[in-house]
């Protein structure tokens, strides 16, 4: 079944890639909007009319309008790379000051034209009204040729070979003679040499061609990364880690005590039945016992509403997981016989103090007390070195060797721990912990080496 496509207008392409056009505007650094439209936007508009809704290749920038997106991205990357280059470096400063703007503009033109032949190499565009195939050499810009008609895209079995002459011929439809009138001869030569679809250097490579080629490589590299990093959209609001931790923490709520008249009486006052003589009930005490109960209930309801309003909103899947965890926690805390008073809320546990104590046999790395006793106060860099090296030796990631009088450490191994071998030698010598530092090894005295790895039994 043939899929029919419609052309994308120039205005729609510019509206889609407006942010990319703004990036080109920043690199162009033109003083007026009129000059930017004449020199830069006009070229991009002709490129948009040339490509219309064509993809660039079957693998890269393969969506409708992908060829124009690749072109405008390549121009931006080329201009960014050109900003760090030094064109005409063998000329005087006056000539360079005059030629550098020309070279920057030549980089933009070459990047805009180097991909004009790429869609035609990979695809055949067939107009469905008369089954005519698009021939860019005869029909010109694809947007003008197809108009408002429908077309089909057919992939070639074998892509056509890169032809610089064909690309240069297509570039005449994008670069008008009026834009080339201000160029010097040397800049024109570099511009025509840089309009080259080849992605590898061919012999001597002028700087303009090198910048354009690298810009197209950067555009392809970013497209590959974007295609690999495809993520499914998130369909619910992800709560913060703090809210999740609070929600997963077991909540122990004590049952509210029934409100009685005696409990409502303030301390220090007698009950209502004993407040009046002759067994009569005092009206004032009745008022005192009846009023606080609605006030307490109202305050409780208000506090519950405020707590529910400020509670975090979770997704349904997370709420289900919370219900299951609460049910498991309730089942684990319920005693097996009868009913009992609700369990008291456990005290919060500090993760820093929850680490299990290690025995000396299974310990990895020296303790802070041992390092302080050996190295003295301070010496944070040396302490971190001893800890990191001991951990890597225990994990088998680093190799050290015991000698007769100390522990030998390779100098090239020291650099991977954020300290140079010379600094390590100086610090060890200052603390009388260095045996020798000749050759490729640094020999540490035995009492310091035992903090890194225990000496094997003889």
C-alpha cells in the first residue's frame, strides 16, 4: 500500500524550528534584523523550500521535514565550531579582521548546501497525480515542484554515489550571486571546496571544509544519542523521596479515649454531683462539663482536615503498595493471642548508626582512630589514601607486595587516588613512615603497611 504525503510549507517548517533559528541568530551576530533576514534567513528559507517534507536518510533525521532539521542543526554547529577557529592565520591582523566575517559566513553557506543531495541519494519522490519522479536537476526545489499535491517516498535499493558536482549544482538554487558579491577570491575558493558531502577528509583539507565536516558529524552523533535515549512518558506525578519515605513509615495511631464528664472537668474542681449542697446539681458545673466536649471534637475534625489537605497526593499504584505494606506491618505487630494494647511507636532509627559492627577479622580498611594515632591530627588526604587503597586491595582491584621491612606500593598506582607519588613520599617522610622511594616503588614501614593489608604469616 502506497502512503501519501503532503508537502510542508516554509512557514510551517520555520514555526517548528523557531528555537533553532534563534540559535543561528545568536551566532550570526548581525546588527540589524534586515541584514539577518537578507543574508541568513533567505538561505534557510530556500533550503526549506528545497527539502519541504523530505527525510534526510532512512536512519538519521528520518521524520517528515527531517532533511531541513538536519541542515539547520548543521549550520548552527558549524558556526559554533567556527567561533573557536583562527582563519587566515598567516595574514596580518588588518587582513584577518576583514576576512574573518567572510569566513564565518562561508562556513554557514557551505553547511547549508552540503546536504542538498542527501535525500535524492536515498529516496525517490513520486508525485501521485501523474506518477512522475522528482529530478532535482530538471525540476528544481521539491516544494515548488510538488506544490499542494501528494507524493510517495520510495527507498532506493542502493543509494547513489556522492557527487560533489551534483551538490554544487544544487547549491546554485540556494546561494544567489548577490550573496557572493562581497567575498574575496581566497574565501570563495575555500567556500566552493567546502561544499562537499564527503564525511572523511580527502587529502589536504582546508579549515572551512574541516569545520563543516565536523559540524555534520556532531549533528549525526547527537541524532544517534537522541534515538537511543527513548523513554516512555510518565503517566502520573512522581512524589518526592521525602513524601515516599514518610508514607512508607508505619503509623501507630492510639485509639481515642471516650470523652466523659469527669474527664472534662478541669483539675482542682469537684465533680458536678458534689458541687451544690443538699444533693442538688449546680447549673454552673453543668455548663462547665457540657461545653468542652464539642470544642474538643471540633478541634479534632479541623486538625484531621488540615492534615489531609497537606498530605502528599500519590498515584493509585503507590497507594496500593502502601496499603499492602501497612497490612503486613499490622499483621506482624498483632500478638497471636487475644487483643492487647496498641504497640508504642518505635523510635526513629538513624541510618548512620544502624551499620552493623564489624569484627576485626572481617574489617576492610583502617579505622579513623588507628589512622589518627598513626598519622596524627589532620592529614585528611593521607587518611583517604590509606582507606581507599586498603579497600581496593581487599577487593582485589589493587596489588601491593610485602617486602622484608615494609609494604611496597607502585608509584603508578598512587596517582589513581588523587595524590601524586611525590606528595605521598613527602608526607610519609615527614611522619617517619617511609622506608625507601627508589625506582618504581614506594616502601612504607611495616606498622603503616599493616593498616592497608595484614602481613601474611611466614
